[in-house]
């Protein structure tokens, strides 16, 4: 789905943004719930979202939209509430591992080279 900006592409980007928010909120809430299984589950969900965005749109912009939604959920959950506490507490190292691991996965999925990205060689038979 590479090419011009049309309604389908913009809709897919907005869908990936919304999916990033949902996966981000679920990941932030489950990461401390079942340590270390929750951390692994949350990172696998992020990897699936980022890779799905890359494959669906064919470029790194899909990963960027999903990453933007994921980071937006972190910002929303990290803002202090009127009571003075935080909805998202950084009570352990798992929050930092989830944040750093998500960034590493996003960069990895955005910069990966897919087989259809590579040009065909004139010497090889294109089947």
C-alpha cells in the first residue's frame, strides 16, 4: 500500500494510532501485574502491532502511527491526577524495560527491509 495519500491510507493510519493507544494502555497495565510474564506479553503485543503496521502499509509510517499511539498512552497514563498520585506508577524496572523495549521494537520494525522492498536482479529469473 505504498503511494499517494488517499482516504484508505489515512484511515489505516488513524486505525493504527487508535490500536497503539489500546495496546499501550493494556501493556502498561499488565506489565506490573504478572512480572515477568506480563512484560513479555506486552512486548510481544507491541511487536505484533508494529510489524502489522509495517506490513499493512508497506513503509515505516505504519510503525510511526502505532508508535505515536503507544507513546500517547504513556503520556496520558503518566500525567498526575488531581489527587496527587499517578495512574501509571514506575514502581519497578519493568516499566523502564517496557519503555526501552518498545522503542527498540519500533525502530527495528521501522527500519527492517522486506523482500518486496529489494529490487529484482536482472541476472535472476523473476518468477
